[in-house]
C-alpha cells in the first residue's frame, strides 16, 4: 500500500509540507525546493536509503554501525534489523538541515 503525502494523517502533513514526492533516477524519493533530499530503493541484496544531506549523515554515522554506508547511502541487507528510530531521526534531521545535498 502506498500513501501519498496528500493522504497522510493531518498531523503528519505539516512536516511534509513543501516536499514533492516522485520517481527520481528510477526510485521513489522526495524533493524539497526542487532538490532531491531523500530516496530509497529495493536492490537485489539490500534496501537502500539515500539521505542526501552530508551533515545529517556525518552527525548520525555512529548510529549506523554494522551497516554498509556510503557518502549518502545506507544499505541494509536484513530488514528485521532495521532500526525505525534511527531512520526517523535521519529523516527529521534532514527536514531540519539547512545544508546542501551531497
């Protein structure tokens, strides 16, 4: 089931205001002010989450131990070990970041 921003509960829409969801480079993602800031993809051996604000990745790198992490990509091969709290923190930090994308 896919939920678009416009279908999210009212209390969640406020934080999503200004974001444009779509398919970018063949994967779902979100743009803010015309720039892609978050994306995700299902690869053959892992799920990729793209957090494209470098300051957010650097500030939270210690929370990503045990995962394959690139400049802006977090690869997780075991969905049962995905920490939703860490993902939530990364997304909230992205919303609050004023830096440019990497």
